[in-house]
C-alpha cells in the first residue's frame, strides 16, 4: 500500500500548486494585455485606412461634380444641343 502523505506534505504541495496557478494566471493576463494592445493598434490602423479611402472618394466625387458643372456651362455657352 502506498504511504499516505502527512498534513505538512499536503500543505506544502498545495502551496506549491497555488503559486504555480498564480504565476500561470499572471502570464495569461500579460499575454491578454499584449493581444489587446495589438488589437487596438489594428483597429486604429483600420480607422485611419477607412478615413483615407473616404477622403479619396470625396475628392473624386467633388472633382466629378466640378467637371460636370464645367461641361454644362460650356454646352450652354456654345449653344448645346
């Protein structure tokens, strides 16, 4: 029959296990914080990229409207169809 552990040995084992669990949880929290920081960075980059794309679309729409207006004026001045 295996020898039973004393109370002191069990307390020592439990203490060691609790320390290991605490250390593991701290590492998990650190990893989570790093992941969260990378995620926030990607979200910021995405918002910047989306803003640039919207700005480009607005410039294109503005230029198209301006060209359309100029063409309308020229057609009117030259006695269009």
